[in-house]
C-alpha cells in the first residue's frame, strides 16, 4: 500500500514546498542581479532560476498538478532565450 499524503508533501522523493522556496529565492536573485543582460549567456542567477523552474515544473507534473500560467510562460521564455541551458550544456567563457 502506498502512503497517501497532501500533494505538497514528499512524493517521488521531492519536497514541493522546498522547491518553491528555491524557485522564489532564485527569482529574487535574478531581480537583484547587476550582471548586464546584453550578452547571450545567462548570468549564474538566471541559470539557477531556469534550473529551479524546471525542477518545480517537473515536481508539479509528477503529481499531476497544474502548472501556474505565469510559471509556464516564464519557463517558456527562459527556454527560448537560453536554449543551450535547457539541457545543461550552456557554454562558459
């Protein structure tokens, strides 16, 4: 028998509330990042944000929970802006 619990609790070995905290912290770091956005490489803060968004969306999907529209749109935008980062192969200079 599989132990039942709230959707936000541990499932598939991932704690949804802690992923959300990581996501919000990464979003805050990007908001306060002084790195110029004119180069085509994401700042470390943007790379972290993309990874956090990917992890949170994966956890929501694993639980069959809806992805909030803003998160879905932000993730789509970051994937489009930094396509090499989506698979973890961003080039470093």
